[in-house]
């Protein structure tokens, strides 16, 4: 009959070595964006990218959701997307071929302060006091329609 204590007399014991990060990591927004951008490449899977970066796939899915909601700016091909120049309405000029209606539009635009945003072939004039959430939804819709 075997005695349970005999196992303690053995010279070797089985141990399990856990590899991977031993502490909680902090990912910068640039690193998150790079990881999410990798998952958006053709043929890439979230699981494979997560394994390569030693991240839990659920974490990557969360970062993808943040990017989709606009809380995480994606960087494509290692480049930061360029900003659209802001042109004050007072510096806009009417072409010599413009008619009186175009001149009236420009005059009314210069009378109230606003920002003009050119995005995907569309011009959006934003007046002071515009709701930020509404503006965000409009810009997302314009960007999505261009893609």
C-alpha cells in the first residue's frame, strides 16, 4: 500500500512556469491605435494580433469599439492623419463669376462667427454654440458616406 507522504520524499516535483507579463500594463493611445489598425488589415484576425502583442482578445475588441465610437484615433500606415485647415469666414472671397446670391451667402456667413469644415467633398458651416454631439454625428456620417 502506498503512503501519501511518499510523494514528499521524491527528489523531483512538477512545477508550472507561467510566462507573459507579470504586472498590469499601461498601453498608450498610439500603441492601442497601432494594434487596432493591425486588426483592420485584410486577412488579419483579432486573435492572431492579440497573441502577437500578448494581449487578451477581449481587450482588443474593446479598443476596436473605442475606435468605432471615436474615443480612440486610429493611425494608418504609421502616419498621423493631417488636420483640415480652419479658414475664418471673413477671409473667404467670392469668385468674379459669382452671382449676387453667392455674395449674399458670403455676407451672411461673415456676419456670424462660424467655422467651415471641408470633409470628403462636403462643406459644413458650424456656428458658435452648436451642440458638439450633433456635430460629431454629422461629421461621422459625412466621413462614412465618402468611404
